[in-house]
């Protein structure tokens, strides 16, 4: 079930944050071992440190769009069950105020 939330326009502030995370390629060991590297080598993705730094912009508010008038739910992305819009629709202004389309 979708829950509607009310979003207000906020000034756009571009502040990039950084977080260190365990390298997903080597599992934090800093080493990679494969069929061509039986002895183990320094991980290419983290350069042997065992961690990666991810840069991201924290979410502060939903960004307004000017090219949308009507909002509908999506059927998803699997072509076997159908793609594209589904169900009823709401105006973009209603959506901005927190109303969500129904299926």
C-alpha cells in the first residue's frame, strides 16, 4: 500500500556527503582471488583498502517537474506482465499535495 506524503518546494542546495562502506567486490578484505589469481591480488575496485567511498546528495524534498500534467501508477518493468501506466490518475497538482493514484 502506498502512503501519501506532502512535499513542499525547497531551495536547491547541492551539498555532497561522503560515506565509507565495505567494498562489495572483495567483501572488505582488500584482496581478490579468482581462477586467474590463485594467490590473490589487491582488489581493483578498492585498491586493496577494503572500503569504498560513496558520494551522494542527501534527499531534502521532492523536486518539482514542469512537463507532467497527470500522474498514474506504473505496472512495472517486466514485459511479461505489462509495462506502462495503470489504474486511475490524479493531476500533478494533486500529486504534489500528497494524493496518490489508485490501481
